[in-house]
């Protein structure tokens, strides 16, 4: 695969995965707007692995606590902060797994990968994010996450499987309507991405494992490394900016891109 395609796919995934602007939508648009060949599922899996390691490292304390708490959850004991976090993350991931399997088995996942859908979802869910961010209270912190809120955010997260919606965008939207502070809502959204990326990686990885060769593995390693550094930088920047800036700049970007895409799609 051309190096330029690898670099662009990795940078797009890395930069947009944790910003509320839809990484999947941008990856789908890459070949449609540039005329390049589709990067394929091997690269899609690789760049997701890169972003997975980025979010784990950035939120290492919480990720480690959830990992160590997972064995207690499996034994039916939710008696530590780590076990409770692990349990909430599991519950928040169930809706997206179920919806993802439905889309996969029905073939709707491929039908939704088009510019018109991405244009509308960029526009609509950008406006919804603005509404939630402007009207939501800011009296909850990440430490106050509840099972009910985890399930609610999980249901909203399932909607992100529609290209252009944005997984981080829709879960941050949900967190703001539930009353979480911007930084804390973003943190919960990022932690929710860990089991979600793992689940999608396992699903896609099983499909590409039988067809991947040495060259594909090499391309995937390059893409994963680039996506890792891009994601870590984007995540660090966004979390710092949220201390003083709202989500409005991302909303403006989504609305402009949505209008442009719809203009292209309908003409």
C-alpha cells in the first residue's frame, strides 16, 4: 500500500478518534474525496489498535484500576473502585456490541458508508452536541459515574455506529445532558472507548487474520505507530483545551463539513 495512504489513514484516525468529529466518517471519506484506493480493513484494525494504546497510556491510572478490578467483577464482587469502573465499562459496551452485530449480520453497515449519511449525521449530531453542551448542567464528576448513567451513555454510544455520528461526540453529548463537567464527561467517553475499540478490533481482526500477509502486517504496524502518536497528541490537546474552551469549535467544524458534504452528495 502506498506510504501516503498509510500516513493519511493513520493521522486521520489518530487525530479524530477522540475528538467529537467522527473518525470512521473521515476514514470513509478519505478514498471518496481523494480518489485513493480504500485503505482496507487491515489498516482500519491497525489504526484502531494504535489509538487504543494511546488512550490506555493517557488514562493509565483509571485503565489499570479497571483491569485489576475485572477479575473481581468476574467473581461477582463489585466491592472496589476498580471493580465498579470495570462493571460500568462492561455495561456501557453491551449496547454497541449488540447493535454492531445487528448491522453486520443485516449488511446495513456497508449500506450506511456513504457521503450522504455522513453529511447528515455530521450536521445533526453536531447541533445536538451544541444543544447538550449549552443546556447541560456541570455538577457531576467522573467519580460520580453511576450504573444508570453508564447504561444511558452506552445506548447513546450504539448510535455512533452510524458513520459520521462520532463515538466520542455522542457519548460526550450524553454526558453533558446527564450533567457531567466537560472534562469529566470527556474522560468517561475516552474510558468507554477502550472496551469498545477492543470489541470492534476483535470483530474486524477475526475477518482480516485469514487474509493478512507479511506486507499487510508491515503496513499495519506503520499505521498503528503513526495513529498512536497522533491520537496521544490530539487527546492531550483536547483535554487541556476543555479547561477553558467549550465544544463549540468542534460543532462549527461538524456543521460546515456536513453542509459541504451534503452539497457534494446532492449535486
